C-alpha cells in the first residue's frame, strides 16, 4: 500500500468528520447542555443527549461531575435519565484522580439508591458499591440472601456482587444456597464463589458427579473444582471424559481442561485414556467434543 | 546455490543474514519500523573480489513481505543491491515489514539473497512481520495462539498474569488515570503483557478491539466469550480461557449493552477522536478529551468487570480495549508528528514535579520502578520491566519519556518493538 496515499485518505476522513460536525448546528455547548439537562421541561431525548455533552465537558471542568450526581440523586427524575447519569459518571470514574473528590458524595447517593423502586437503578448502585467493598451494600445483599423477603435483587446477582469482596464468612451461606438453591442461576453463582473455599471440595465433587444436576451447574462445578482441588478434578474429569452417557458440553470442558492442565503422560506410554480420547476425536458427533479431543491429542503428542 | 571455483576446487558460497542482532530464531520478528540487519558471505572465494547480491522477497503473493534500505530514511524498496566482501566482512542494512503486508504465521516471510542479475540463491532467511492487528481480522490460528498464550500466563489464577489486575487497582489507579500519565502508563502495561505473552509464544502480538466498529467474531464464544443471563462469560467448551481465574474469582463477568453484530453507541469514532483538539493538536487537551470518550465510554458499554476501574483489568477484553486506545494515540502521533518527547505538543508536562508523581515526562513508571514510597502505592507488583530479544528499550525502570517515541522515529534506540497494522512508519 502506498503510505503517502494512505495518509491522504486518513486526513480526508478527518476532514469529512470535521465538516459533518460543523453542519450539526443543533449540538449544544456544555453550558447549554447543562441547562437542558437540569431543566425538567426539556424532552427526555434531549436531556439524554445533553448528559453525554456534559460528561465530556468534565475534561475541562470537573465540577460538572457534581451536577451529574445531582441528576442521579433526583428521585423525581426519569429513571432512564438517572440510568444515563450512572453510565456517564462511571465513564468519568476512570479519571480516577479527577473523580476522587466527588466519589464520597457519589457513593452516598448510590447508597440511597439501594432502596430505589426502579430495579435497574438498585442493581447499578449495588454493583458499583460492592466493587468498592462497601459494607452497607454487602450487609443489604447478605440480608436479602438470608431473608428473601428483604431481597433487593435476584439471588444470583446478589451472590455475584458479594463475590467482588469474597471472604470466608460468606462460605457457610453459599454452601447452604448450593444445598437448597432458590434458582439454578443462584446455585451456579454460589458454586463459582466456592471455588475459593477449601472446605467445599467435597460438595463441589458431589455436584460435579451428580448426573441429575443441570449440565451448566455441573460445568461450573468442574471449573470450580479444577481451581480449588486439581487432583480431585482430574480424577472426576477422566471418568466424565470417557463416559458416552455424559453431556457432550461437559465432556468437552473436562477434556479441554485435561489437555491443558492434566498430569503429563509420556507419549511412549500412551494409556487407554489417551487412546480413547483419540477415538473420540474421530467418532464423536459433537463438534465441540471433537475439537476438545483434538486439542488433547495435539497437546499430548506435541 | 552459487558455486565458487578456486585452487581447492569448486565449493558452495552461502550468505548469512542476521536480523536484529540475532540469533534469528528469537530476533527475526519485525514490524513496520526498520530494524538493523547484517549480511555477509560465508565461505566466500579466498582472496576473491566482492560479490554483488540482491535481496528480495521469496514469495510476493502471501504471507509477510519486507522492504529494505541502507538507512532509516524512506523510501524502502522491495529489493536491495549490495556488494559483499569475499572475506566475510558484514554489510549493514535495514529491514522493515511492507506496510499492510503482515505475516499470519511464524516464518511466512522470507528474504532471498541471490547473486545480482541471476537466480543463484545464496541464502533464504525466514522471518515474521509481527504487528498488532484488529482482532476482527485474526485468522483462527492467530486467535488460538493469542488465547493459548493468555491462558498459559493466567494458569488458572496461579500465573504471572495476576500482576496485571494488581497494578490496575487501588492506589495504583492514581498512577495511571486522569492526568498526563494515562497514555504512557497503559502503553507500558500493554507492552509488559505482550512481552510476557511473547515469552510463551513469540508469534503473538496483542490484538485490539476497534470499539467504533462491529466486532461479531470478537464477541463470540470462540474468542472473548458471550455472557449468559447472569453476565457470566461463557466460552466454547475446551476454550483456553474457560479456566480463567483472577482474584475476582472464577471466570469473567461481562455483558455488553450493544449487540455483537453492531458497534457500540455513544462513543466517538476514530476520525473524531484523532481530530480532538483539532487546531493545536496538543497532547494534554487531546489526552483529557479522549480519556473520557472514547476510553471511558468504551468501558461503560459493559456491565461486569470492565464497568469500573478497580475490576476492569481482570477481564482479558480490557487489554484489547486498551490496545485500541493505544493504537489511537499511536495513529494520532503519526498523523500529527508527535514523537518528539522534548516538545510539549507531544507530551506535557516536561521535566518533573509539575503534576503528581507518575504523570511528568521524566518520572519513572510505577510499578516497574519498584518504588513504594514518596507518593507511590505501597506495593509494586510484577517487578522490573521485561526484557526483549529485539530491543533494549525501555529498560528495566522505564520513564514516561521512554513511551513517547515508541518507534524510534527520532532516536532508533527508543524503539519499543511493536507496531500497529494501520499505523505506518513513514
């Protein structure tokens, strides 16, 4: 490719974008956008567009962050506007040093949003606070799991958010959820977090080996056990991999994991297991199973 | 094969091309930036005269292609004539990948050295034109090599990948965001990761996710995964990243607010981004504007880890996203000629002390500097900057300054060893 020509083409694209921007006469200045954003009489579409302009203006005037927090705090404002404000504020949160002075009030407003009637806003608030290991959010999430009438979110989401700061005191609760799950999704999430709990090895093995469990639950158990207790996982994985009555996706997962992390086996002493995997590579009807088996054969012979 | 007849009879003459100082097994990996090479005769005719040779691409239809020069000044022709002393004294030249002709596989580029005006081959030297590419354009094999190396680096949460999320959290975030250090710090982080991946598989270059374009194959179960109803990212069974573990736990949490077949909305496109601060084209305003949008907007097109700075680097997609941020900076530098670190239009503030530590040109970059006091975070994960077999830059304790002239445009010794597929050298 001719580089001089490429440069000309790139510059022409910039010029075209410049012309297009100049023709967009309705684009507000940051000050106008702030006025539109805060004016409840402005149509919601214009206020949402104004949000973006105000957010970008933080590059030159960080105080607009406080105005965006005002929008978020306004419980009378339309939920979509407040959702938009969270998104813009999170984008600005990446300017960590610029955002720092505004974060305490932002988190205060988010804590108030935990009880908002709008489920999306509740979820957003708890997700953000949980990442910052906010004790209030963690307490409310735990309460909701222990007493479902106090739940702020579906159980699976609450478990997931607790996982941003997983510690041992949650493990008994998570084990109870695995034993008596409110939903399959909640069970999967609890298993995911128990990958960090050495006391859950037996429980995870049992779930993995229980053919009556949903395939996705067993798959999560496989991954969790692999992380927690590789030797136990390998033992179970070798059986599952060769069992034609097992779910193909689960078998592909176990074969793929054994290919990558299983105990090395000298090529000169190929076991029955390796031979069977070679057969699966050619005979399995599932493309995923064939791919995983091929990966095993390639890695083990390579 | 060329033959030489002398008093001892007839024997073969060979040439030897050494790229980037050699040995070629580890150094014959180039991008668009010209790199030094040496060509010499082996077993030349004793007491004979110089032999005129031509260097050229072996295959010109597929694979990586190269061009040549005797110095770093364009143009770079696709053949080069040289005269090689018979006594084996090496002749210096420069080799670069031909823009837009990158390799797909290791050694798919080859340079043939022939006796000038003939097809008598003196040497065939295999190499790879290895550049950072749009993730959408990767072949299945390229994608697999990248994912495989990434999974090895992660090693179910026990590998050295754990240093990367650790450096991008808590007080470490102050070193990397909101001020001038944003772009150089992330450039160093990406290069660190890329060198770690290359120590596992030298053919890997970081791909980038163009967040202003649709990328359906990136957001597929075979590449970066697809979320289930609970935002847990699922991969094809047996996928290398299926056993991904970080200190955030098992797996990856991510859900996009756009469909895989579409580009995200509310995000500045490339042309608009490159034209921010359009009249003066100064680094500081440009960085401040682009850090919010597209960078911040790209992060918030997702829920899950990417949505917040404290958790973002636990998601492998973070590195593809930031590779695109870095590409935009590289392309802006190329378009506006912003490689000279002594110019405030290329970076400001110059010197040190004007901004908090970590954001001034002469400051060293944490955590690679190992500093844990004087305004730095209390720990420095990861150790010194990894070395590269192809360049000594940026050294074990890099400064921000070392990240500016990344191609060695002004100073060849500054070359960091990477290029983007759409940012030429010239």
